[in-house]
C-alpha cells in the first residue's frame, strides 16, 4: 500500500480522518445547507452519472495521449513520463482551453444534473463560472492548503466549488483534502472576510491572502497545533464534493504506485442572480486570477 503523505510529510494515523458523507435527499436545500454549515463541506456519493464522468475522463486523457503524456488505454490515465506537447502545440493556452472545453467534460461540469444539485445547495438557481480548473495531477504533485475566498470574492460572495473527481481517485492518488473544522478558524477567516477584494484583487494580493497564513508551517504541524485532522476519502467517479470559500483545503500527494495521473475538475457556482461580469471567470476566454486564462493553469504545462 502507498504511503499517505501531504507535501512530502507522512500523515500520521491520528491526524487522518474520513470526510462525512451526506446521506440525505439531494433536492433538500435545508438539509444540504445544514450539512454544509456543520462540516464546511458536502460529500455526495453517486450524484452524477458514472458513465458520463468516465466519458469525460476518456476525452481528457485521449487529448493527453495524443501529445504522448498518457499511455493507452488512455482512460487508465497512466503517465508515460514524456511529453510532445510543446512540439505539437505552439500555443499551450489554446491547447488547454480546448481540452477544458471538451464536450463530454462540459456535459459533466455544466450539464443539468450538476446545475440542479448546486441550485439545491445554494437554495436558488445556480450558475457555473465559464472558467473551470481541470487538474491532471501527476505522481509527486500536490495542491498546497489554501482558502478559496480571496480568489472569488468580488461580484458574488456566495461562490461555492463543486470538486468533481473524473474517475475513481483513491487516497493513494492524492485526492482533495480538507482541514477539519477550518470553517471555524476565525483568526484566519476574519482578515479575509474583512478585506476589500472586490476593489483590489491583484494576483499577488489574492495568493498571499489565500496561502500565506496557512503555510507558515507544514500541514502536519499546522493540524497538530490546532488539534484537528486532515479529512479525505476514496473518491469514486460520480461523486461530488462541495465547499465554500472558508473551508481550508488542498490535496494529498499523488503516490500512485502505478504512475496514475489524478484527474479532477473544480467548477465554481454562484447564484444566477448575482453579477456574472467578472472577466476573470466569465466570457469566451476568461482571464483567470493571474490574467493569462487557461494558459496560466498548471494543467497547461506538460505533465513531464
Ligand atoms: O484538486 C486539487 O488539487 C485542488 C482543488 C482546489 O484547490 C479547489 O477545488 O479549490
């Protein structure tokens, strides 16, 4: 069995916990919101059609296979350790945009089932951002802990993330992780809540607010100091994990013993009635937080 690590620190058993599954009605807004408020997240099993999700996985990995990064059968997602992406595509921005806008992928991330689910969570008609973050995470890679609020605070303050595993993502492959009870860390949350990100959201400012305070030490020490655990689970294709801007999260390290790339997508939803004119997240070619849109994302860089 693979070692469980986060940012290359072994995760001791006593700091490991399982995310609490939501077993209620997926249409019951009050029940979903109460779970969200209590835990800081909602984990829904089999909320999306598994075959749809696997088709999206296949679509993405076929594109990465065409540039030599993923072996065949592509749907297995095994990294080759090589890449012809830069030779094959002069414009990495356009390449990544086209992968992120694949038809099967968008059916999962923007189709009726997830909209219905997110509308129930928000208690009002929900609208997804046009910009999505598709994350093929090769073995050895990780997402550091951060809060999302600084990125998305602006025109809407009710943005929630739907994190969608595109395939089964066991613990060994470095799925999403959340810090238990982090929705109540007022010392970290209040400065973010009180900051005026609507009028100033330069990338530096946002990155600093999202990452710096929680990464002064490593995640294991951070959790020990606060007396909390890191929560994750073995995700399956069809699951959806939902959280707001004040839940501290990142990923475990991808320690897949077979070299499998962890594939997931994070999609932001907000009330449809809130302004949707933020050029970072809406439009034909959204600029993203850093300004370079899809080309700025980690996924735009070759896997090897
Ligand atoms: O998938 C990951 O590695 C991180 C996802 C994330 O940070 C997010 O959904 O906000």
